[in-house]
């Protein structure tokens, strides 16, 4: 261990051990390494969060694009349902209609709206209003046009006749 004498501006001599100064240098080096490690960890966490956010945004954009395409197909699906109801869906065209309906069902389009269910303004659009003693709560008594959902998103509400209790 070597000692050196250091004089500060006030003229007072201080004994400084050189090993202590080396330890302080090592401590400051460790501190710098720790700071750099923390910065690296923070940067990795930021990048991970960015990647998750981009993946989530990409999934939402994909869902919106699919919903948009399905929304454009709804009038065609309605026409196919009307043709099937009137018995006009026969032969090769019936096969094509079935394929279209299977494809949109496979993608995730869900048809909803049943007569007799309680009226829910989130999924029903009331087009006509009646009163009756036969119902105990506000009820969708007739489905004028089926509604459609894609995942949890309502693409079109079911258009219904609503019956209130008297």
C-alpha cells in the first residue's frame, strides 16, 4: 500500500490511500455498468411493449378489414336467404349459395335474431311497435331482418317488431 500526500486549495494535507482510490474507481465502474444494464433492460422492455402494441394494432386492423368485407356481403347473403325462403334456390346456384354461406360462417359471421327474445337495443333495431297482454316484458316478437355479428362486433342489428306489455 502506497500513500500519497494531496494538498487541497486550503493548504491542508490529506493522506489518500491508493487502494481506496482504486476501489472507488471500481465502484464507479460498477455503477456505470449497472446504469448501462438498467438502460439496456429498459430499452428491451420498451421494444417488447412496442412489439406487443404493433401486434395488437395489426390484429385490430385485420379484424376491421374482415368486418368491412363481410358488411359488404350482407345484402348478397340476404338475397340468398330470400331466394331460399321463396324456393327459387335450385340446381347449381344452390350449391354456390351454400358455399358462400359456409365460407362466411367459417370466417366467423354469425346470424342472430329469434322471435320471442327480450328486446335488446344493443343488438335489435325496432322498426314497428305493438302492445299486447301476452308478453310480460318488452319483446322482439317478429324478426323482419336477421342481424349479423363478427366476433363481438355487431355488423348489423336485427330489425324487429317490438311488443310492449299492456
